[in-house]
């Protein structure tokens, strides 16, 4: 039975009983008494309904979500329905609150900054990442104009250009307040007259891009010089009478060969570096005999020195290193060839190996030109040289220590450099215990 059917049948039943009782009274006590009783019953029913309506009006004035009092009689059904609506509303509201809380928690955990803006770039709300990126203060800056808080000109002009929340192309800005911080900004249309400003920290990508640009510029520069020399000599040779100027031609050809081998070394080092950088696989686990490796590296250094230096090495008794033989050989050879190239004639170079509590240490010690302290942290950067001219003269590519660093990283080893200008240097490779046997 529907609600109205229940109400109507209840009311009709009550009317019928009242009329019956009043008619019976009219039969036994006279028509006037019967009518009076009927009128009294109707009046009391009317009073009851008026009172319930008044309670309903006062309930309607209460704050939304307040439940109505429990009553009995025909109105109990009305109140029951109303209370059910209130309870359903409460449940829906709690669910909304829960969802809003989850959305806020989610956006607070985001690494990207989000700021909701009203017209005039007035801040509505922002998350902690936006707080960090733009130096805003939560609980204080809401309601303020963002362009008054962040006054950096390119930031302000981006916001003004995209005012009105039109979806914008992202723009990169370098923070003036926080040097080293690069942000990507984007405005997104959102709701009526509202916009979202997204901020993303792209400092790492920006640094990589700068490094890439520098690298390409460096490689081009390194190749340009020998290429110009080679081109110049080839042109001269073309114009020469080779039968009559055979001696000059021979010396020019030697210089061409020298520049060609310089370019060849550079390309070889670049390929080695690229191979180390792209090879994500860990260094292979050969059992590398240290005495054999040191003997090879020492022989190479002696050949490079051509008897201009005193070179010796400590004895290595049956020690083995776990790693990639070719990579380790390239790293150790780079360190020894540097010692030869940066030590004046008559200097001493020593290759040392010792086992330590942490593993093992291979060192190349020289009494050469040494390095000033401020250069040491940058020596492993690609193309970083203390003296560009001297490096080139001695056949350097500026990539040797970058290669060493990569090889060592792949072997969980580290490079420790100590040096005194004018007295010499020590380049030590510290290998972890897990890589040393014997
Ligand atoms: P390069 O090919 O120029 O030698 P490296 O990467 O091998 O490049 O070395 C970087 C720079 O470190 C060199 O240009 C040089 O200035 C300095 N350097 C390296 N080894 C030594 C050393 N044993 N003594 C003095 N300076 C050194």
C-alpha cells in the first residue's frame, strides 16, 4: 500500500468510527448530543493536525541535516520519510567529504604544484608542491593576487597573457628566488571563470639539456681544430710540386697524420664513453689477475714515456679483481698515461696496490705538475682540463677521467684524488671487498 493510501484509509476509518459513535449517541441521548460529540471529535482532530504542522514548520527552520522528532499517529509516516531523507543526505555528505579529503590528500602528495585561481589571478587554493615552487605560504596567501606575491617579470607576463583561463602552452621559467630551480608552467581552464596553474620542477631535465648542449659544442670544437689543420695542409699539398718539394711535403703529411690520430683518439674515447653510458648491464665478472693487468699498464706507460721517467710498481701477490678486464684496463691505463703526460722528464711514477679493510686500492703516484685544489672536484667532467693547451700538446682528449669515473661506478668503486701543485698527485681507485679476491 502506498503512503497516501495508508493515510487515506486511516483517516476514513477514524471518520467512520467517529460518525458511528456519534450516531449511536444521537439515537440514545438525542441528536444534539450526537452532533456535539461529532463536532468535538472533528475539532480535536483539527487541533492535532495544526500542532503537527506547526512542529513541521519549526523543524524546517532548523539547520539542514537536523532530524525531525519521532511522533505517533498518521504524521509518523511523514516524519519517517523526512528523517530518512535527512539520513540519506547525511550519508551523501559524508561520502562527498571523504572524496574531497582523498582528492586533497592526493593533490598534496603530488610532486607537481597545483594552484586554483579566480579571475584576477586571485589564489583560491594550492598544494605543498606549489608552495615550494613559488615560495607561497599556506593559510596566509589564499585570497591574494598571485602576481603580487611572485613578481618575476616572465612569470607575471605569462599569467597575464593567459588570463581568463584559456588553455595555454607550457612555458619554462628559471626561478629568480631559488637559483637552480627551473619550472614548467601551464594554465588550464577549469570550471566557470576558474583556472588551474600547474608548476613542474624540470631542473634536472634542464641541467641535462645544458650538459648535452655543452657536450655537442665541446665535441664540435675538439674536432674542428684538427680538421682545419688537415684541410689546410691538404690544400697546400695540392698546390705544391711534390717532386721538387718532397721534404716539405713529407713534413706536412706527418702533421696531417698527427691531427688525424688526434681525431681518432677523440672518436675512440667518445665511443668508449658512449658504450659505458648506454650499457646498463653491470660490469661482467671476469677474474682479473692484478699482476698481469699492472704489468700491461706499466709496459704501456713505459712505451709512452720513452725512457723520460722512472717508472716502478709494487709487487702484487696473486690478487684477483672481479670485474670487466677491458674496462678496468682502460681505467688504470688512463690514470698511468695521465701521470706520464703531466710529469716533466726525469720525474717518478709509481703504480701501487694494497689490500685494505674495505677491499683494495690501486694508486698511481707521480711527482709531476700537480693540480690546484679548486680543480679536483671537476676533473672527471667531460672535457674539463686544468690547462687545455698542455692537455692537447700531450695528446689528451679531456675524456680520460670521465671514462675512469664511469668504469669505477660500474664496479662500485671510487676515485680519490690528492694533489699538491708543483709536487705531484695521487689518483687512487678504491675497490669494494666484494670485488677483491686473494
Ligand atoms: P686529458 O685528456 O686532458 O688528460 P683527463 O680527463 O684524463 O683529460 O684529465 C683531465 C685533466 O686533469 C687534465 O687535462 C689535467 O689537467 C688533469 N690531470 C689529470 N691527471 C693529472 C696528473 N697526474 N697530474 C696533473 N694533472 C692531471
